[in-house]
C-alpha cells in the first residue's frame, strides 16, 4: 500500500507490482486534530480497503509533506504542524504491517522514476512546483536521500542573495519566487503598487488579499499584461534554478510536475530554451525536459514501491 500525506488531503492506495493503482481512497487530512488522530484514521482507511479488496498489504509506504529521518520519524512538517512524530512506528503498531516513511516529493520522484516519465533512466531530477517547491534526485541508478534525509530540498536553494523572505528561515530561495504562495504574494504586491494595472486580477479575485497563483494563471489566459509579466518573471526564476541544478546534478532527464507547472501555458518549451542557452554545454548534451506522467498518484505509487523494494537506501 502507498500513502501520501499532504497538508490538506491524504491518499491511500493498493498498488500493484507494475505501479497500477488497484483501489484508492482520499480523505481530508485535517492535521489540526493532532498526529495521533490522523494516524489512526489512516490505519482505519488501510483496514477498510484491505477488507473490501480481501487483500492484506505486504508492506506500507508513506510519503509525508515533511522532513523525515531514516527511522521514519517526522522531524518537522510545517504544513501539518507536526514535529518529532514517530510515524513509522505508530502506523506500524496500528496496522501490524512493516512501514516505510519518506518525504512526499521523494516518494513522487521514486514513482516517476520506476513507473512514469523517468522509467529506465539512471540519472534524473524531479522538480515539483505547487504551493511549495520540492525535488528528488536519482544518480547512477539510485535515489539519493542525503546524510540527514534532506537531499532534494531544491525549493530552499538560494537564487537571489538577500532576496525575498521564504517560509523557511532563509531569503532568496527558489520557492520564494516560484512557489504558488509566492506567486500570489508577488501579485498582491503588484496590485497594491499598481491597482489600475491589476484591475483584472482584482476582478477575478474579488479583493487583493485573495489574489493567488490560480488568479494569475486565469488572468494570463485572458491576455492580461500584468499577469503575463508576473508569469514571465516566474519562468525566469525557475529557469535560473534549473540551470544551477542541471550544472550541479548533471541529469539525463528533468521531470517537471505540480500545479504551477500545469498552470503556466507553454512552460516546457520556454524552460528548454532557457536552460539550453544558459547551462553548461556539457551538462545539457542529451538532456530532456519532460512533464510528469503519474499526476496526483505519483506519491502513493512511489511510496508503495519503496516499501515493496525493501528500503533501497539501506542496501
């Protein structure tokens, strides 16, 4: 079974050996109820699915929107409000099954690598741009976790010295410019400074404080100049981040997914052109930028595969 725990939604699925979702269920996470309640509800969903399918999961893999250590403890999860939660131990005790826990984006990366856009590649980089920004790295045929399980935190890679404040302690992070929350914040600032130019954004949102990345995307689709300008800047910042990552990681494939990626028209050709112009020629030789294939199921599929394949980072 694969479990994907997000700040708003938790998804649970039986996943077959070829990455196929056999049965699934989604519930609101509601983390304000506390970790114990959320974990027990996940265990209940697992039991219900198992009973309905008349199947018993061999193991359970969990991808959580969190920093997770190798014992499966949630070290910090700002979107869940959790810290020092022994998730693997508690869910294992509740289900009486082996449980593997990792970061949600790393789980999605594993899913895309094993069954999606990166299938068969030995060197790839996944970049997921939604409300926040996360990533995963596969190098020489192995997914990378890092010394303290934080490999792939590309959203907190600085791209502007002393730049915009991020939701982490830093400034100038990639997420602070291209994350969905940051696009909304930049658009709200533009509306405050130039309300006439922001008339379409304000009309769509109703008021300035409700302008979001989705508002910007909708306005850009209606040829609004300010929205188009904000998205063009976003593409520029994302290109800068990708150039640095391609030069450092040297992947064969870059897989891009997430709501922001889906919400910017013609994004991939623009990124291909920008990375091709600015990254090292040797790093871009044979490089391919692809859209993620597994959509919202990537985290569940990847988490299940990690559990099935026996925690490969310990092999």
